[in-house]
């Protein structure tokens, strides 16, 4: 089974999804990256210096005012190809089952990714950034200024990962 | 006009919202905080040492396995009381119009908040954390391990804010 099937591996478990949704999202733009297959994406966004382009729909253009003064942004996007019912997952590179909320896997009840990027340039409705690892044409959900005072926790530890 | 009306101030601007949504969300739990009115919430999550409780719906319990090894988490939640069409906003404490995407205001096309919290304890489906500033009973969308290697940018600058 290829990883792109988003199937279930031994040791993985699913939950029954709720019968209805509770809220809804607008895609506000698209993210353009060099990667068109999941296997091509960098394992870790800091592995790549690739410059990616975030294109915000013209409707929201005024919302970018002031963004150019930010050195870093939080980028929220929608990982629309992943299944949403996995609660235990066996990441290919670790081989041990872990809870979905202890992982950054795209497979989760609400497949919203959060990435920290360096902002290189704002040109109209297009942003050049470094630090993404998603597929080309990924739907954009939000952009936020990154505040070191509240968003940076350089001493944070992920115990299960540190032990690998 | 009270701030709780979520009205429009002079200098603010709206966009016409898209006619349809593109994706949908499940609320996966609730966040319990000491704050029941917007004006009571801390201006900045690091201002408060209040311990808040995140209650994850039983359906997703298995998804928490391994989370207890994390010192910090990203908490994503839904700011369901805010209007979604503001593109220029005049924050009360700054008095100057800025683009929605240059602000952390709850009013945004997709009102998803991202907070970095310190994890104190996991007890079944309940987490004790420090670092939230949201209203009591806020809907939970996601929990993620915080990786300092990709999520911490201690040198990040928000230029418009630094100048205040």
C-alpha cells in the first residue's frame, strides 16, 4: 500500500466521526509550492529553503495591510487529502502507534495545519515565504502575525520524539 | 457601542463574504477558562498564569496517547462570536487601521485561534494548561505537539507593533 492511499496500518485505530459538522470555512487563497506528490514534500519545513508563494484571493486584499512589517507569519491551511477519523497512528518513520493529537500528521479530525514561515516579500495579493512543506495548490485558511512574546517557546520538548 | 457588539469602527472596512463555504469542522471538545465576558479575558495570554482546562470529547480519547510527554502544545479553537467580513480593523488599544491578517483579532474570515500553552497535566480526557486567553466554553478544534525546531522563532518581529 502506498502512503498516498491514506489507509490504515497495523496498530492504528479510528473513531466514529460525528454525524454533523459544527462550523464551516472559507478557502481564502492557495499556496504554491514545488511539491506535487506527498512523497516529494520535505519531512520537516526547516529542511527546505524553497521559496513558496501564497496567493490571497483578491476579495481579502485589504486584509494584508501592515503584514509587510512582519518578519514571520503563522500560516493556516487545509490538508484536504487526509482522512479525519484516525485517533492512533503509526508514522512511517517511527513505527510506534501514537495519538493523533501527539502528532503533526495531516490525518486528524480537523485537518488544519499551522506553519511558521519567514516572510520575504508582499507584492499585491502574493506573498513570498520560506518554511512551508505542503503540496502545491493547498487551500489557505488564515495568515497571522507571529509574536515571539507569545508564540515562541524555544525550550519546548516533545518527549516521545526526543527519545527516538 | 460596547466592544461586545462586534460592530464596525471608523476606519474599518468589510469584504463581501463568499456565497458558499469550502470545508467544515467538528468541535472536538471545549475549553474551560475563568473568563465569561470578552472584557475579562487577558489582553495577552502570557499576562495570565491562570490554569485552564481543555476537555476533549470522549470519542477522541485515544488520540491523546503520547501527548503527556509534551511540555507545550498548540491549541486551535474556534472564536465563534466574531464577525468574519472585516478586512481593516482598528484595534481599541492602537487606534490605527490595520489589515485583518496583520492582527490576531478574533474577527477574520476563518476565526481559528492558535495559542501556545504549557501542558501541566493530562487526566483522562482533561488537560490542564497555562497560556490561554479565550472565553469559557470556547469550542476546541485541534491539539498539536509544539516542536521548538519548527515552531519557535524567538527573533520574530512584528514591525507595526514594535513601533507602538
